[in-house]
């Protein structure tokens, strides 16, 4: 299954937010 670039970017941004929140 292939995901749109927008979805990939959203996931990356969400992951970064979780990382910043964890720190």
C-alpha cells in the first residue's frame, strides 16, 4: 500500500511533536 506524501509528512510532524512533548 502506498500513502500520499501529505500523509507521510503529517505522520513525521506528529512524531516530532510527540518527541518534543516527551522531552
